[in-house]
C-alpha cells in the first residue's frame, strides 16, 4: 500500500510516496533500540551544548532544546511516551517528539550530526554503562567465591585430570581457580571498555562536517577518553561490540565450565555439594528429583552468546566503508549478550553462597583413587632414585594395592618395601591426604596456607577496584 505523503518522516523530503507498510515493519528498529533512549538523550544534550559553545545555536535555543529533551526523558521513564514504528528508530522518535514539544527550534538539534555517528555514540555510551554493571556482578561473584574458599581452605577433595582422581587438593584451592578465571575476565572488560570509550560524534554521515564542531568539548561532556580519529571508521566501526561479545563469550565459557562441575558434584554419585532448594527445580513427573537447572541453563545459554559473537563477526566481515544499514542488526546480538551475561552472573553470585559442602564425601572420594601415588614417587626421588624409576616402582605398588583392595597408606612398610626401597616410617605422613596437600606449599599450590594467601590477594584485588 502506497499513497502520496512526504511530510511525516524526518528524511521524507525527496520522497513522493509513503513507505510501504511491510517495509516499515521490516526496517524499523525502535522495537529493540528504544533501550538506547537514555544515552541518545544524553548524547543529544551534549551535542546541543557544544553547538551553543561554538555559536551554531543561541543560548535560548539550546536551553529550549535541552529542556525539551529532559521532558521527553521523564516521559519515557514514566512510561508515558508513545513509540511509533513509522518513525523507525529511537533517534527519530525522540527528535520528532522534540519538534512536537518545542516547535521549529527542535529541528536545529540535528545540525552537524547524522544518525550514523549518533547511533555509534549511543551504543558506546550504553555499552560503557553496561560494562560497569557487568563488572559489578562479576565482582560480586568473585567475592562470593572468596568467602566459600575461605571456609573450605582445608577441605580435602580429589583433584582431577581426565575426570579421574589425580592428586588431592583443597576445595578452597579449586574454588580459587575459578576466581583466577573471573579476574582475567574482569581485566578483559576493563581493557575492552577503553576502546569503547571513544567519541564518534563529529563524523556526521561519514566524511566529517563543515560546521566548526568542538569535538573535544563533546567528548569531555560525555566522559569519552578519546575522539575517533577517522570519520569513516567512526561511523562504521563495530570492533568494540565484537570485542565485548568475545570477552563475554569467554566469561560464559568459564561459567559453563563451573556449571559442568556443579552439575557433577551435586549428582548423588559424587555427592560433594548440595545447592539450596531456592536455586534448584523439580521434575513434573519424578517426585524424587532435585535438578541443577540453574547451572544447566547457564551452560546452555553460553551457546547463544557464542552464536551472537559469530553473528557480529559475520555481520561485519564483508561490509564496505562506511555505514551500512546492516549495522542496525548489531543491537540484537549485543543486547542479547548483555542480558544473558548479566543474568547469568547475577544468578551465580546469588547461588554460590547457597552451596553446602559435604566434606566427608569429598574426603572419601580423595581417599579412593590412590591420589598420593605421586607423593610416594617424590619421596623416592628425594631419597636418590631417578624419577622414571620411582614412577615405575610406584606403579607396581599401586597395582599390588588394587589387587589387595588396600589404600596406599594401608600397606605395611614390608609390603611397600617389595617395590620401593629405602622407605622409613615417615613415608606414612606423605601417603596421607593432609600431608600430601600441606606439602604443596608453593605459590599457586594447594596447601591451605597458600589458599589463604590467594584469598587475601583476591580480596585486595576486589578492594582495589571499588
Ligand atoms: N537505526 C539505525 C541503526 O541502528 C540508525 C542509523 C540509520 N542510518 C541510516 N543511514 N539509515 O543503525
């Protein structure tokens, strides 16, 4: 359906017919980019102030525009604003409402600006705030991990390689491995934020503008650390979105690994932990079930975030300079990543304190897998044997112990002596789990003293960034 009408759209001047209805539906973005309203208005206010500073707007014009924008902001917050699909996007909805509210002077707002540099600015302002929120949740989770690690600093559990019992570790140590991953994630977010924090305004459509804009001043008003140095790059660059989605994907990958472990540990066959009912769900058919749906969903949601990263890379890969409408799709992926990541971090931060630990089950599992065999080999090496020979001797000892259904610490000195020469009574303190764990008293090791150091420096890190 087309009919003659040129006046409604801000870009309608050269058009003779109104937009086809299905084209309006297909091209609109306001249904999702309305989320940028706060940052859109913030950017417009800064642009207006700058226009006044450089003499493009009179003071009263600037004041009227700013008051109008502030009133629109309030209306949106109060839920009284009418979003119109036919006005395409958040930018044109707000601009048109401004003109309606303050009259013709509102039409001066867009001087020296294009939606191309406007949307890039909005997105950067928006993402910068979201990164700060996400870091808040990430740090909350890191704090919760430190707390649990502290109460479990000397809880012994099996450490695994190949998901087979390898060597005993402390649960606190295992938890602090998660902390390390999240700390790198936090650092990645800080790094990503630096490149987000650059001002595109002034690039206009693609080539810059002939108005004497003071870009430094706009940047200062909006808290941007730098100004985009090439107008064509400024309007088309979405590296910052890709970088964020990539850092977010790494976080989701980490959360997915945590999830996998929690799912295993809550299984009664492991029985290492329990998660409070408040963070579990049941089965509609099997009354006995208590399912770890939160970790499962976080593991599952990581798939969508990775998909969004792929979508962003694919969105950008064949785009010629400068702005192309393809870029409108960036928000769908970005918003999904932000929501999913933020939601997952928040739920995790709430769930970690609800974990109860079954220390007996952990100890029992660690006792069963000949987890101190390496300690026996190390003992022999310290008594002068070559490591490969020691490895072989201990292998034979373990095989004997399995055949006789005994733990290593249950073998007599004579039995041990069959395979391992030069052993003294003191060997038992190494074969015992506590001895094994305490012996790994090296920076980064599993000894409780080291775990406490790691917790202390973890807390220092968290304090330093607040
Ligand atoms: N809604 C558009 C987007 O998200 C805003 C920029 C439109 N620019 C244009 N030249 N049509 O990318």
